[in-house]
C-alpha cells in the first residue's frame, strides 16, 4: 500500500489512488468489519464477476484474519511499537 493510499483510505471510493479491484476488495473489508456481518448480495455479485472463487476465498480469508488479529490485540492490550512513528494512521469509516 502506498503512503497516498493510506492517507486517502477514508475516502477510498472516490480516490484515484485505488484501482477498481482495490475499491471492490475494500468494500468487502468494510462489510466484513461490521457487526453483524451481512455482505450484500449485490456486492457478492460484483466480487464474483471480477474474482474467481479461489481468489475470493483468499481475499475473504485475509480480511477475516486481520479482523481476528485486531480483536485479539484489543483483548491483550497489544499496541503499536513505533515502527511507523505516527506517519499515517488510517481510521475506520464511521
């Protein structure tokens, strides 16, 4: 991910920093991050039109794994260790 993409993450849908495929993958990540998870059928249709089944499984698994890690880290108070020195911190959508 580029620094520009990190800076524009909050407006990825409108940003020219992201390709159509990246926007589609981020749409899935946003939906998978909600509680409860309810990925709209329309999004699944668009995902399946662009990605093969194996690619879609891999994408969903990667998103799920990052969600797991984020929640696990919260339980144990795992925090940043300073690698980025606060350069960019993309915040989730509200």
